[in-house]
C-alpha cells in the first residue's frame, strides 16, 4: 500500500515542472508560469530610487492598506525597508512590522536604517525560500510587493504565510500588471490578475478585490478564511 507520505511527495512533485529557462527565468514552472530570477541585494539602490514615487506611487499603496495602530504586519521580501518604515509609522508603537528577507545583506540595511531613525517597531526576520518564519496566527496583514513572482517554492511559501496570518487576516500581492504591454517591466516580473487568482485558488483564501489605484501595479487582496 502506498503510504500517505509517498502520495504527498508525488503530489508536491507534480506541482512544479521544469523546462528550458528563458533569460530572466529559472526554468521552473508553476501553473504554466515560469518563475523569475530573484533580484539580488546588489540592486538595493533601485528600491530606494527617487523616481519610485512617480513610477509606482508607494504612498498611495500605504494608504490603500488601511493600516491601524496596533496591527502586526509582515513585509515579505522587504528589500531595503522602503515600505516597512512607513507601515511602522502607521501601526504605531503598539504595532509591529516584521521585515522578512532571505538575503542577510538586505536585513542589515534595514537594521542600520532603523537604528539611525530611532525606529523600534520594525523587526528583521531571516526567512527561507519556503517559509517567512513569522509566528503562527500572528499577522493582521502580509504584504508582498513585486516579490511573489520570484518565489522558488510558491506553494510552500503561501502555505506558510497563511499559517502566519490571523483568521480574517489579509494577504496583499502587489504585482506589475501583466495585462498591460505598456508597463516597462520584463514579462516574467509581471503577473496578470487571472494568473494570481488561479495560483491562490487552492488555498483557504477569499479574493477581496483588485485595487487599481496604482499607475503600474495590481493590488490584489485575499483574506484568510
């Protein structure tokens, strides 16, 4: 008799496919989508570029999240903390922002910024490609900005992110609009709403909506059942 563990292993294997890699991809496919390369810490300055507000309007994103004092928020793929710090201001001293990264070099940048600015409610977390390493049932919101498409193990990562959310907590994916050929981003670094919803369909998540206020990106919100 085939063991339950063996069946799970076969199911996990069938989730991903491999094939020839495109210049910007890793040759691993999930629901027909090739996973892109991860942007390394060497590109950190791009995250803090002066043009970002005009191109992406992150200030509008922060407002759209409707953060409240006392909330716990996870910034998954926090980069240099460009969104972690404005979110920390919104949740206040009784709230906390968990800045999650898999690259220690980026976490060091965030810690340096926090120390310089005297910000005490941003906590750096070294995650893995499968697990953000945040406490279970602890987050009111998890934010992923231009990062989901880079996950090596999206199924495992989403499973563990949901575990970290409180019931009713929100999972918010911000991705460059794959439907729009005018968005000047490489194709593998863009996603359509339909593709994101297809990949989230097997999880205990309800789709809340797509806020179209940003100039180039979707704001796709899901809620944990």
